[in-house]
C-alpha cells in the first residue's frame, strides 16, 4: 500500500484520438470497466465493478479532464489517497518495517505525497483533523463495501 508498490505509469495510446502528453490525474486499472462501458455507450450495472469509475476523459487526455478524486488501495492493509494525501491503515498497531527505516508505530499513517513521495515522514500526529476525516471516509467506504456511489 506504499507508493513504491502502487504508483506506476499508465500509458494510453490511440493514434488520431489521443495526443501525446502527460497527465497527473489519478486513474487505476479498476476504472477500465466503467470507462470502457462509457466509451461503448453501455451502462455498467450497479452491482458490477463497485470500485470502478468512468475516467475516460482522463485516459483520452482531454483538456480539463479529471481522474478519480480518491483511490482505495489494498495490500496487507488499506490505504486511502485523496489528492496529495494518503492515509494507511495497517491490520494492527505493530510497526511496519521497510528496508531502510521503520514506519509507525501505530495502525494509521498519514503522508503528504507532494512533499514526501517516499512516505518517510508519518504526519498522523501533526495533522489529527485531516487524519480523522480520512479515517472516517475510509470507514464509510469499507462499510458500504464499495467506493463508487
């Protein structure tokens, strides 16, 4: 659930349709069903792909297109990314160890990816309100069993 395991380039190519460029919008492979259904003019059933969003405009590189406003990532725990902020929720409060430094301790970690893409400075104690809002949003998504409304 750390960026090193989840942040990867997403390359789209469609000659005469997509102009070369770079986008900073957040998209995920889980968005392909909703996006491709929209491209084909089909309705995605409500029960299908409950975490898939239509981000086709972002995939096509359209000016002003928006990607996701949030992303839930799953691994040995869960993570919620909203803009540049990312909350990590570990299964327990035991510290997580990486190769170069120890994370935690605590069940939750909070990072500003714009300032710290390596996720080396846990800001959960410095930003308790942001942490609480993100914890509540992640909990609501978990309880709903889906992230798409």
